[in-house]
């Protein structure tokens, strides 16, 4: 595990009353016997609006972007974003909330950890944890300092995420995603649960779609979630527009862009595979992909594949 930077080291771990999570201990399995915090404890006060945004560790590029979008929009409306500081959707949700921190004027996110607060796991999120603290956010755990991360502790951590939140939004969850445990914990506590739908053939959304079939709310934008929770008024809010038609796109007059967009989806594809599907030369497809990337409609993944992005305005 990674240790805090000099700036974040000014924050020390303090014990808290476990009742501050706002749920009777009899409703939690197992009960939360201890609670520790670093940072802005005011984020746990009764009356603060808090929403958990969770999802897969091995998240798609679109899910990462959606998590940031949902979190930034929620935080900009004064809602505290709760997540677990894991790689993938969790980290993206914290990042999105931090984007709204300067305008919010106070902490915007809570990270619930599965180990002691004197170190961070995974180490790659150490700087993110430091930024959460320095922006007025909060790190929370039921484990004292020096407690190492163990697999079962991540499962137990999920019940705290659900308990401190009034709703849980699942951005992307596969069949065995840990975020499904958070959603089920929330349902048992009588909290609202919603999920973002995805491609019906994608294994990355099997868990999300199962939640929706079982009664979770279906949300396609953060405004859906905020309206359902009464944070936004449906009468006063105008939903964002989505560039769903080619004629809506600015400067969308290059036939190479139009051709590539007909086969580009949310599953990663190589330029060679796209070229085979279109019967086009690879260099022609690459021009179309790069033009789409400049419009924010396509993105190249680290492994080299290309995926489609949804553009909001």
C-alpha cells in the first residue's frame, strides 16, 4: 500500500461514532463496530445529500466517462459523491466529483476504504486520495491504521458505502461485479438503486441489466437520477441533447467519418477489423477514426482498439 504525501499527511485518523453512518447497527451484517475518518467529517452530517456511484474495476472507456459525468453533475448540485476508491468506475466517480469542488466551495466526495487509512490500496490511487483530502473530502474506514487490505474486507466495505448514501447508482457491472453487492446492500436498507443500461450483448453490463429487470431504476443521464431524488425539478430542468443523428453533428460532412461511424460501437475494435467490415482500406478508416476523435465521438484505447463515445451538449 502507498503512504500519504506531505500535504495530505496533515490529516490524521480520528475515531468516529459508528452511528454516524445513519443506519441502525441491527440492519448491518456484520454491524460496524468501529469507524475511522480522515478529512472533512461534516460530509457525514445528517441532512447532507449523498449518492454512491459505483461500478466495474475493469471498466470500459465509456463507463469511465459516464462515471465522471454523473459524479460531476451531482456534485455541482451540492450532492456528495460516495465511492470506494478502487480502480475503474470508483476512481472516475471521485475524479468527476473533484472537478466540481472549486465551484461547490466544500468537499464533494467520500471514499470508503477496506483497510486502515494510513495507507492506500491500490497504490496507483494514492494521489487521488490526497486530492480528495486536500479538496475538503473525506476518507472513511471501519479498520484502524496499519490494517492491511484483505479480500473479505472489500465485501464488507460495500455495506458502508450503501449505508451512508441515500441512493446507489451502478454505472457498469458485469455478472460478478462487486458493485452488485453494494446495490443489494442498499436494497436491503431500503435505499434507492438505479443502473445505467448498456449494449445488450456486452458482458460488461450483464449485472446492470439484471438489476434493472429486478426493479432498479433505469437512468440514462445524471439528470434522471437527480430528478428521481428530488434534487432537480423536472419542470425547471432541460435535459441535455445527445448527438444521435449524423446531421446534428457540427462539420459532419466527411464521408470517411460517416462510414466508420456506421460500424463503430462501444466494443473495442482495431482499425484493421473496422476496415474489413467496411471493405475499405485501413488508411481510409484511420482518417475517419481520427476525424471522429477530434469531434469527441471516438477514442483509442491503450491496447490500440477504437470505441465509440456518446457526446453530450
